């Protein structure tokens, strides 16, 4: 009894002339199912790791002190820098011969 693909009962012919029997097909299907489960497990593990690393509350608790310190120092430096632009005593008019004292 021939199938549509021209093989005998229990066999399948594929392009290139390769013939596979039902046990071979079952073995490959089992292997494919196992690989799908492995991939699914890896994806779930990766999702969990990404969620853990991007947890905002955890990161805020862990890095709040250093972040607050950095922002405070940066703000102070920025404030003093901008204020010094308007301080005429530190930046008096300059002449060719040197600094002119302001009264």
C-alpha cells in the first residue's frame, strides 16, 4: 500500500530521496519537543533575570544613597559655576597690563 508520497506503509519519502520510518520520525518529534521545552525554560529564566535586574524599587533601595550624593554634589557644582558667572569681584574687567581692581 503506497502513500501519497510514494513510500510504503510506515515510511515517508522526503526530498533528496531520504526515507524515514515511524520510529525515526517519533524520535525526531520527541527530540524537537524536548528542544522546545528547553528553549521555553531558557526564555522563562531570561525573563526572570531581566525583571529582577530592572526592578525599580529594588534598585532605588540599593542605590539611593550614592545617587542622592551624586545629585547633591553635581547640583552644588552647577550652582557655584552659574553663580560665578555673575560674580564681578572674581571676574573684573581685564586690561592689557593686568587686572583692574574694582572698588
